[in-house]
C-alpha cells in the first residue's frame, strides 16, 4: 500500500461507471494498455505515479464498503474504485 490505507486484502475492487454499473478493473485496458494485473486502487496509483503522472486521490464516504476517486488529468482519467459491497448496495453489477 502507499500509505493511503484504502486497499483491503480480502476485498474485491471494481470500477463504477457514471451510470452506477460496476465493471472489472481489467476493462480499463482500453484506456491503459499497460494496466497489467491491477487489482486495487493502491496498485493503480503506484502504476500511474511510477509512469510520472500526477494522481489525485480522494476517499469518498459510503454507507458500506469503500469508494476511492482517482484522477489522472494528463491521461484524461477520472475513476471510481469501489468495493463489491458498494455494488451490492447499489443493486447493479
């Protein structure tokens, strides 16, 4: 972890679309071809910073689970990483 305390070893992380649907992180491969085996927000943050990108991180409140907003302006990325609990609560997956 990068000291953010956001990754949980036993949590499944997904991406939430702007319409509230949850998709696998691997779907990012279209925009980030060198994504590799990223499984959580900490690993994605590290990947982007290692490549020299500025990364904005904000932990957002959620009734259950975790929500992390990550912005990488020079890659035109604004992502919501969510744990599976958030997807179950929204009723969309």
